[in-house]
C-alpha cells in the first residue's frame, strides 16, 4: 500500500465496520483497532505464522495489522478498517 493510500486507509476512507458482538465477520481488512478490551475466538490473518492469537485479551487502543479476512469476538469491540480495492 502506498503512503497516500495508507493515510486514507487509516482515516477509514475505504470503509470501516464496528463490531461489538459475537457475530462472525468476514471481509478484506488491513487493521483492527480495539475500542474496548477484546478477545477473539477466531482471528484469520493471511501469512501469519506462529501461535494463534485467539484467547488473548488485547487492550483498548491496540492496533492489529495484516491481511485480515475473518474474525469473531468473544468479548470487547473493534473497528475493522477495510482494505482499498
């Protein structure tokens, strides 16, 4: 993502989704911003290696970046920033 697109994406210009429930969310997101301390039952990030990030509580203000394609919260709330097309 070039610098201009990144600036627009950080401002939510490509769209955002707010989630505070336990509904499964799918899409093309580049960042999740934790609004209220959040824990994930599902967090799918393409090309992520290492331990799963499920069951870990993320503090409010945490930004999780990557090629995010699906997530399900077990608690908390997040803004999911959409990737530019």
